[in-house]
C-alpha cells in the first residue's frame, strides 16, 4: 500500500525562512509569492489545500476560504490576527492559530524603548548632533518619565509584561480593558476616557479589528491633555490618525510614539512632518531571535494539526476539540 500524499499547504506572501523550510521539509508547500501566475496556481491547487500559512497583515476573508473547500487550518504569523476573518473561519469549521507568548518580551522591550525615545526626544537629539548643531548650543531640555502616571489600554500578555517593566521605573500604573483583572495590582478604569483623564502616558496594546477601530479619537486625546503622550504598539487602526496629527500639531497632547499605522507601510505625511512624533516601521517583534520563534510556532501549529494532535495556539474564535477519525474541527 502506498504512503498517503503529504498535506498540501499554501503560503500567500513571503514569510520568515523558518516557515518555508520547516513546512517544505514535511509537506507539499505551494507559494503564491513566487508563482509566475499566482491566480493560475491558486486555481490549480485550491481543491487540494488543507492548510494556510499567512504573514501578519495578510488578508484572509470568507471569499478566499470558499475557494479552498478542504481548508482545515489557517496559521497566522503574529499575535494579532485582525486581517483573518476568524468568525468566517469558525463558521466553516476552520481553525485559526496565532503566535502568542514568543514575542511578548520583545514587544514589551521595544515599547519601553519607544516610550523613553518619545519622552526624552532621543531621535531628535541624535539628529541635532548629526546636523552639527551641538557646538552652537546645547540640545533643549526634554520632558521626563519622572512623576508620570502611565495608563495601559489592553492588559493582556504584552500589556502585563510592559507593566512589569514599568514597575522598575517607580511610576504609577493604571489600565483599561473589557473587565477588571483580579490578579493584578494596578488601578482599573472602567472607561477609556476615564483612564486618559487620569494618566500622562497612554500605551495602546489592545487588539485590532472593527470593534476597536478609531478607539483613540479626538475626545480621548483631549482627555490625555497637553502633557500627554500616546504610545501605540498594537494596531494602527485603533488610532484616528487625522485626529492625532491635529492634536500633536495644536499642542492638545505633547508627543506620540508609534510603531504601527492604519495603512502600512504607508504613513500619513501629516505625522512624518511633525517633530513631536517618533515613528517606527512596525518593528515591535523584529529581532532575529523573535521572528524565528514566531515562524517556528507557525510551523509547529501546522505540523501538530496534520499529525492529529490538534493546534497548539488556537485563537478564541476557533477553540478546538478532537473529533474521532479526523484531525479535528473548530468548536466549543
């Protein structure tokens, strides 16, 4: 009796080499990103595809799922999966996985770096030196972290890791989320507006998606106040970028540090032109160590699934239960 054919997996866009190498060694991997005619390849292999490997910010909607009638699992590279329609996947019995935990420390570290760079104006000071202006006059004094109250929007894994790091700076910490967490020592605010009014710095670490789109609007920025600082390491969709640019330009808030934007890799010119904004190209998890770990978790989720052991890190919308005689189905 011949061996069964290995499961066929589709990669939509370029991903970390760990993913391509790890999947290609064990399964049949089709790559739209390297195909001479991606649409022709998709039409050819669609009926045989059982797994999808998708990079962060790669859209996977119901229409694509319907083109893949035997799709069982979507493995997302990144903890955020707002570009994958997880509800549509759940309705079709498709499991969605992400890569939590392995990037928590890296993103938390970057957040503290971005906070200090924004408050102490580190990029501006470096530009001042490189422009040869130091001999003319000392760089102007900057704001400080001393005495600041820090608010965190979204106290999940990454939010808690940020809070633990902030404890070492001796600052007061508060948070807002869907509900109070009984096992954390920080002050809870039942509304985002109330949190913004109570703090000097608002760090955004909440999930993206339609429910949180534009959550940081003009009213929240006004509540944060003229000494306020906004730090966003979550998703650009959470912030009304036009309102933020206006708030920075008019002095409604003091400064902003952003690692994410609504239409990446495109950044609004209004933000680029502002000296009180520190802007990074979505590098929160972008170290060799962490991106390799994320890629390996994508591979491990797919290998575990096709070996019949179920997914390692299914998302909340597609909890998994074993079904006799199958790899499994999404369900309660």
